[in-house]
């Protein structure tokens, strides 16, 4: 069955620390991968997406993610987090055949000032 | 700016009530989705629709139904609300069969069933 899993459920970092959030997917065929962010009290927003080509994709607010096909992974990274990055982060995967996205369990990031 | 609007931000309903959650999008998107969001479980797909009057079950459809009479509106119905349906409900839409732009989400409706 298709699935997306996130390893870290709750991450606490100090400002300026580096961030890496894990995401693994199990899919056959062509997969489209996304990272969404949900700031407190706000709706989910797209951070970045991968469809094909360069496996290192850059998104908004200094975030990037690397697609590693051999590891079925799409980890989210940021070199230096800020207090304003405190939010919940969701990895999602889908196939263009269905247009449906499957979401991971989410990771709550808390950045201490 | 494109928008997905959910009619209520917070709702409190009694067990056994019939509950309607409304979602409207102004992007002329073909696809609309209802998810519920629970801590530690992420977003789980309840129902989705690729076209007017069309609906398909997602991963957790039990206890829910949907209606899509117009392209821009997708309603989620809890026929007889139960306490285990207390959750955050998210509506989303996307254009076409492709996932080129991902989904656009509404702000969510936090439903409490007492």
C-alpha cells in the first residue's frame, strides 16, 4: 500500500541550529512529493515540491529537500532555523494518475529563541 | 489570490446531530478533498471528488458522506455525529488530474462533538 511516514514527531531546536526532518515514502512508479507547513492558527501552505529532474529542490523561506530514490526519502532541511519556523510540517506524496495526496503523520517543530 | 473557504472555524455539536461542513473554492478546480487532521495521525483522506456529482471514498469514509452539486462547493456530512468525530476538518482543492501545483487548503473547521 502507498504510504508516507515521518520519523520525527516533535523536534525542539534553538535558533540558528540546522534542521533536518525525515520523510520516507512507499510508492511504485512515478511519485510526486511535497512538504507543507502549518503555522499556528493558519492553513497548510506549500513549502516545496518535487516532480522530476534535479533531486535537490528549493522552496520558500530557505527550505530545501532532497529526493533520494534509492532510500525512498525526501528529507526537509534548513541550514539555520528561526523562531518564526515554529510550526507543524507535513510530508506528502502522490501519483499524478490519481491526483490524491497521502500525508505523513506530521512533525511539530519548536524553535526556542 | 485563490481561496478555499470553509464556512465555520469552530463548531460544537451534540452526539447524534446531523452536521454539515461546507467548503467553497473560487479557482474553478475540478478536484476537491476532505481530510481530518488529528495529532500524531497527520491528515487522513475522508472523501474526494473529481467532478460535479461525483464522489469517491478515501481511507476513512465510515460515518461520513459528501455532496457536490456544484463545481465550487463540496460538503461533508456527518449523518449522526459521534464523539470520535471530534477533530479538525480540512478541505482542499486542486486543478486537473495532475499534481503540478499540489493542493490549496482551507483554514479548517474544528469540530467538537459533545
